[in-house]
C-alpha cells in the first residue's frame, strides 16, 4: 500500500455525548474480558435492541468484535478501537478550527483539510470529484444530462 493512499473513509455518524460515552464504555468492557450479552445489557443498562444497534455501529466504524461461546470480545486493543470510535460534534468555531489545524499531527491535518474544503466552497470554488466523500460530507446529486434549467 502506497503512502499516498487516501485515508480510509469513516462513516458519517452524528451521535450524542451519551451515545459516544456508551460506545466507549462498551468497547472498554469488551476489552477487559469476554462478556455475555446479558452481562453487557446489565452493565450498560440498555435494552436488547439498543445493544444490537450499538454493536452494528461499532462494526460499521471498523471496531472488530467477535462472539466466541456466547461471549463478546474486542479484537485488538482498546486504543485501536478508540481510533475508530465516533465522537460527538464538538461544535467548533472557524477560529478554533484554524487554531487546531495549525498543530502537527494527523488529526490537525484532517481538520485543516476540512477547513480548506469549507473555505473553498465559501469562496465559490467547486471541490474535486469525490473530495466531499473523504470526511463523510454530503455530496450534491449528479446533474442529469438534458435536464432543463
């Protein structure tokens, strides 16, 4: 795999603070020890439907979970799972985005790229094809041929 390969796309997920906390706690519990569904339901104080929704979201985000003998277990480490876990929208201002994107590191580069895309759109520049998809942003529908204006 080349070092110029685009970063793996993450699903665009809007979650609440409490859901993010619950997902992190679920990952932490699964990292500590294999646990049965009943244990997890009790420890997280959630219903069956919520449990399966959370498992599905973790898997969609790339967090690997296995079921062995009716016990769920995190594959890999908690820190590996944390790189995939979604986080609630921090509701940053433009000034805060500029500040955070000025630091070194992969997260700062991603914030800088997001900021650049927004500023380019604000200036009337159109993004390159597929560029909006990288961070899970919505893309405008393709224009139909022969569509009337």
